[in-house]
């Protein structure tokens, strides 16, 4: 039962700034994911919340109460470390009972609580063993049990599934999600795996180089990425970025790339507003399209406008095939169904899903505009507008 | 695998036998000597006795009983008080060193902010300055005649600490670099021969009336072995993942609780081997005990040295007998903690 709020939290290690003015609010009962590449400051963020590190600036509130000077033991927050940190010389029972013993609960009550949690996580048969004798998944459950047993105000998990093998990770992912729904407690989950974040989280904070890039629902993070960084971190393979020239000629606004072009229709178009009125000096923009929003045709289609291109490499993955396509001077990645086969150097036709085209600032990478419907941008062949 | 020729195998075993013989012969000689009657101690009777011809327990009796001078033999005190003394001061010194050393090692392992080694010229220059500043005070203290008394020594020590701190502040004005490693400074305490400090310690101890007391010896042993405890225990603590203490703290333990309930149990193997090492150092010390004890608290090595009589010279038999008895405690201690000496207790703690 906790609401965690970070206000302008900054943390430095020597000359390195690990976290830069973090502002986050994690609501009660929320499954909150912190997503970011290694070294982004994700673990530091958790350690600040739990109290193992002190912020250099800013305040952390738990349930509205500033906790900067509260010792971690008194914050009543459970944390599952990346390496689990099970006590190797204690049995599973003693491991799980440790937090309760620290709270001086009577022995019977401890026994009952441990048994209850062990039943919930299906580890009753392991209670007498030492952590060294357990498999990866079993250790994971013991670590979760140790956090659950004391019903803390919030749970923090630091890449808990990173060290499990792929199959087990899938299984634990579902189990964690189910568990969180059952508990309905605040859970802050740190991961560098965007699939985990997308599949489990109520909200995602994308962290990069100590700065929160975007904090929103998985849906919005995926569909309306705040900037180029977010679009690269979320999505696999990452979004394609194509640098386009901005051409403003006689009442027309065109975005032109060496392989394709878009025409902005109507002077009441938001892009027109932005590129012609707010940023008249901008010469280039980035056009971002996700690999799954591009279609390849072996022949020129008649129903949509497609751009001529050439296949560079093809990577069949079984369920889908990732095709690298040379479009103009850039190479883009395209996800195609496995039924379609493309040979190297084969000429193809590329068509974008015009409802999912993003336009971003070249310098800052910030997203300027996203099409919501196909008719907002018109496809033109690059040769036809010069 | 090819079979080696027989002569090679034979040669190898012969070499092994020679080396093993070389190292174990002194022990063999001591053990047999302990059971030899007086005539077999030396070659005075024309033969070397490699094996006791008439084994006897007389030597043990001689060394353990008190003898008031009569015919042929001088006054001879019993070794029992020295055994008692050795046991008390060795265990006491070991416990003292372990107590402060283990805590210091944990602090150094977990909370140290060391920033690399001090460059040698800064270190030497600083030492020179310290001596230069303190020397006039030493002369002053001597002139005042207080340097021989406990208050003189205490005040001079405090002055030294103060000057040292001021010197650091002074240096910090124009030197910004690594400030040196505290752990290394602690090790430096052991980098000069013990003889160099024993005499000043003797003077200090006599001023503080600590000569020939069990607590005086324990204090010296604790301080002298402290650096070993710090370095050994620090390496054991460094091997225990920091996340374990942190997990304990998050789980509701205090900093002390995390140390005593989680970290120390994991380091008990290291603690046991450190304890054995330090105990052996204290148990076998001769120099410090020789200078700091007189009548009441000589330890076994000091007592061994006194087993000489004017009538018959060195008493080899009783010496060997007491030596054999002195071997027992470290050996028994070693066997008792053997299972803790086995490493790998932390295996499986952490996924790597």
C-alpha cells in the first residue's frame, strides 16, 4: 500500500551523474516498469527508493512522507536484487523467515506465514534445503517469497528474470503478472528487456543516461514514443529512422528522402503549422517507421503507392522474417510474414503504413508529429516533386 | 599416458624422502628427545642415540614440578605457571585482535573511501615533516623530565596524533591527489622488525605499570597481530557480495544486525583460520614476552629459554618435553576448526 514520488532526484557518483532530476510518481497498486539499456541508472533508482543510496538533490516521498533520512529497514519496502542475494548458509525456511524474525514475530506466526507464502509459490518441498541446492527458478521463487512474507508497502525488483533461461523467463513473467494482480500492491520492476516491460507493466518509465525519456502506458510508449531514444529502446528490431529534406516550395510542404517522399496536404495540417510557422529554419527531419509497419511487395502494387527498393539481407526467424532493404541511400529493416520469400538483391516495392509514420526533430530527436490516419500524408516518388 | 621408467619413479621417491626427512627431522628429534633419559641427550657418552634406548617420562616430571635446590640440581620452578600464562595471553591477545580487527576489516571492505595510493615522495616527505615537527617537542619533554612518566608518554602521543592531523590539513592546501589507503597504512605497522618497537613499548609499558601483567601482554599482542587480522578478514569480507548485507538491511536488520546475522556467519571459515594464524603467532612469540615479563607472567618460550642450569648446562630433555607440550594447543585448535577451514561455504549464494 504505497504511493512513491520522486521529486527532482539527482544522484552522482564522483563526476558521473547517474540520475538527473528524476520526477516520477508511482501510484498505489501499480505495476511500474523502469526500462532502459544497461548503465541507464535503473538500479540506482531502485536503490534510492529503498534507501541504500542517498540522493544528492531532491526528495523521495513514500505515501506523501519524505523518506530521505529514513533508514532502509524502516521504509518497509521489499527489494529483490538482481543476483537475488539469498543467504547461502541459511535454509530456504530461514531465508524466508529472516524478515519476520527481524520484526520479532512469535515463532508460531513465523512458521504459519512462511508456510502460507511457500504454498502460494509452490516451494513447500524446498524449505529444508540451502539455496545452493536449488535451480535458478526455485531460487527466484525463494527470493520472491522472502519479499512477500512480510507484506511490505511496495516491492522493488531489479531485473529478476535476467538470469533465467528463456523458457523459464516466459513462465515466470506470467506468474509475476498474476501475482501482482492478486496482491494488488505497488511493484517497481526494473528491466532492460522491452518485452517484459511491454507485457507486464501498467506504466513504463524509459530511462536513458540517467534521464527519464518518457513515462506512460506501454501502449503510448510504443505508439507515441516521446523521442528517438524511446523508439529505439521499445520495439524489436528498433524503429527505422530516415533523414528527409524539408522542401517548402510554392504553397507545398514536402518531406523528401533519396528513396521516397511525403507531401503534407493542407495548410491546416499540424506538420505545416510546425515546420512552416514554428520551425521555419529546419532543413531536415527524421521520419520514423517501425519494421512491422512496412510492407514489401515483389511486384508494384496497384492499390497503394509503393517505392522501389532492393533486398540487402534476409533473416528468417521462423514466425517472421526480418528483411534488410536498401531504400534510396538508407537500409531499413522490415518484418515480413515467413510465407513471403525474398532473395538477396531482389528488387521489391516498399509501402508504409501511413497511419503510423512518426516525424522527429533531427537535432533533439523529439517527436514532432505522428500520423493517426492514412490520409494525412500523401506518398510521392522523390523524383516527381523537384 | 606413457608409463615412466622404473628408475625415474624410484628417483622421484628418493628425492621426496630426502626433502620430507630434511623438514621433519627436527620435529622427530624433539619428540624423541622428550622421552630420552639424561645420558642419551648428547654425545657426551660417545654415541648418538637416534632412538631413545630407555624411554622415560622423567623429563615431563622435571619440567612440570617445582624443585627446591638440593644435591646436583639447582632451584627449578615448574612450567605450569608459564603454560597458564601462555594460554591466557595468547587467547586474550587473539580475541582482542579479532574483535577490533574484524570490525575494522568490515568497515574497510564496505565503507572505505580510499582513493588510491599516496605517491611515495609525498608519503616520505610527510613522514620527514612529522619527525621534524615532533623532534623539538621530544627534546622539550625530555628536558622537562616527563617523558619517562605515563602522563608524559600519553601527552606526547596525543600531540603526535594532533600534529599528524594538522599536517594532513596543511598538505591538503597544495596537494590534491590520492589520499592513500588506510588498509595499506595498517599493514605498514608490520613493515619494520619487531625489535625496533619492542624497546619503546617496554619503556611505555613500564611507565604505565603494564610490565609483567597479563593485560599488558594481551594489549601488545592484540596491537601487533591486528594488521594481519584486518588484511585477512578484509579479503574474506570482500568475497561476500555486498548485496547480502543490503538485502538484510532492506529486510529489516540494522547495520550491526546485517553484520552479525548475515556477513559474519558466512565469514566464519575465514575467522577460524585467521584466529588460528594469530593464535600461533602469539603462542610462539618470544621477543615481546621476554622483554615485557619478569617473574609472574613469563610465557612458555621465555620459560624454555630459562631451562639452563649452571651444573649441567642446557636441559635438553625437559626443553623438548615442554616443547612437545607446547605443540599440543595449536594442533588441537587446528583439528577443531578443520571443517571451517574448508572454503567454498559461499558457493551458490549468488548467481554470477
